[in-house]
């Protein structure tokens, strides 16, 4: 069972953080608890919408993916800290990850009564429209006199306190299971800004994204290094020239679009007319909306939101309209930074035909249909699109056929087997981004 614990304090030293750390270490047999912080979140302001900022999107995604949430709150002036209230404001403004999410409230305080008034107030907040969390009733865990409650190893000293906390957490795990069997509405993520009108930390400002010479303008503005200048990578030291040679030598087409939906890079391993997905130099820097026909926007948005939400880490789409002698696959891989935040899409496209031909020659195997007959090279010419190709039909997000890896396909996967044998991978069905519905 995957849970997240939210530290309700933005202080460097917090006993509520220590309490969550204790829960994570001592009750791992009940659940896996990931501890999340609120100290990097901006102060809520409806006039300065930062819903799409990295910090808020990451917190939203983590809560959406969790089966339950434990909030550890201090008590400030008979209520919860301002930082925690601001965080909940963001998480009930345009995103609603708490919707129908089981929540347990705990708290630690310097005083004997614990955080009773703060917890009561937090219950009311979590029950409000736009939040709509399912807070576990009763079973209040109020840790008072907290400066004396932990030993030097961060463990609770009192055996009675340990026993009571354990019973509360066991009940919460059962509570989550009960809530999980109830039908919950489908969560709807905010629409993707395919025109990239916002900005992230790495956005080059004051350069028109659609400019044909965006690369040259942006490089000059940021002082980008070129040629024989060395770049220190996390596992290597290469010059810019070497990086280009290395990436251009890849036997596949690489594309990078950042989390702001801006198309920033493709490797130049072939001229546009010879590419599987034809790129033009002037497309670099463009928002993704400029790289697709409007009829493909729904497909593009679906792929991005699957990856952004963490519902899938990789999507594979077979594109059979390249001709009978090519098995072209578009792969969309979610990119994350070192903190696990969504950082964009790595799209890599390759023709599997040469690899398959080589493998069959080496092994003597043969491609067969599910009925055991040899597979013809004739492929149906059905246009398909993900993030970078055109499409005439948008996917149905409630039931998209996928292959065994999680990419989209319309037929059972055909696999290489020894002559005389047959193997068919029946595609499961997946829905779109699931969770709680946007409300309030």
C-alpha cells in the first residue's frame, strides 16, 4: 500500500516531520510512506496562478498516485500553520487531488493537549467543497509534550503511545481498503497548455517561440556554449561537438519537449525528407501546438497527461502507414528530474524492421500470426498519432487498447516465435488519468 505523509510545517526542524519519519520506519509492514514537504510551495494567490509550477504539480501527482494521505500538523494560535492552509488552497483551486482520498490526521505539539484544536480545524477544511477528502473519523493521535516524547534515535519512548499509534495506523489501512471499494469519479487533469504560454525555470524568455531562428536567438541570449567547450555530465565529460556526434549517431530519432510543452531538441541523424517523423530546423523552440494539426491536439494532450500524471511512464504507438517494409514505433518516455518532478517527454522513434530481419536471420525464427501462418509484410495504412505525428482520430481515453508494454495498438501483438509455434499477446485495456473528479 502506497501512502504519502505531508509535513504540515515549513520549519527546518519539525517534530511533526520526525513523527512521520518514525511512522515510515516503524510501520513499513503496513504501508510504504513517502514524506512530502510544503516549504517549497509559493503563498497562495488567486491573482498569480502557479498551479502549473513544478512544486505544486509534483505534490498533486504524488497525492493522486497514493492510496491514502497522512497529514502531520502542528498547532499555531489554535489552528493549523499558514503554510499548510496555503498548500491546501493550491490543492483545491484548479487541481483537486484530495477528492475522495482517505486522509488520517496526526499531530505533535509542545503542550499537553497536543494539536486537538488544529486537528479539528483541519478536519473542517478537508471536508470543504473543492477539497472533499475522506477524513478518517475518530482515532485522533495527539502527541503532546513532544520535546520529551522521542529518544535520541527518533523513536517514541512510551510503549503505550507506540501501541496506540500502531492501532490507529492499522485502522487507517483498513479504512483505505473500505474507501477503495467505493466507486469514485474519474479525475480530470487541467487541460494541457499546448501553446506553452506559461514559463518554467528553463524557459528562455523574450524570444518568440515560433521564430525560425529561435535556436540562434535563444542561444545568444543565454550565452550557450558550442563547439569544443566541455560540458560536465553526471557520468561523463564531453564537448558540445562530441555530444552532437554522439546523439546524431543514435539509430533512432530523438525529440525532447519540456514540461512547459515547448519543443526544444531533435537529433540530426538524417535530413527531414528521410526521417520517420519529419522535423524541420525552424520547429525547434515552437510550442507543441505549432508542431501538430489541431485535429491531433486531443491525442497529444492524452499522451502528455498520461506521462505528467504518472499514470504511465512510457507509451508506445505503432505507426503502420510508413509502408509494408517498416515496423515503425513511436515511444514516449516521461522524463523526471533528480527530485522526481515531471520534466518533459523523451520521444524516440525507430524502425524495428532491420532489427527483426537480423534477429530472424540469426536464429532461424519466423514471424507467425496467431493462427500460425507467416506474417505478410503488408501492413494496414491507418494513421496514428501521439505527440509528434498527425492523426485523424483521437483516442478514447476511457478505453484505449494497448500492447503489453503500455503503448497503444489496435491489434494483438505479433511476436517472433519458432516456426510451427504461435504466441499472441492479448492487449489489456487502460483508461485515461484515473482518480478523483475536478470539482469546486
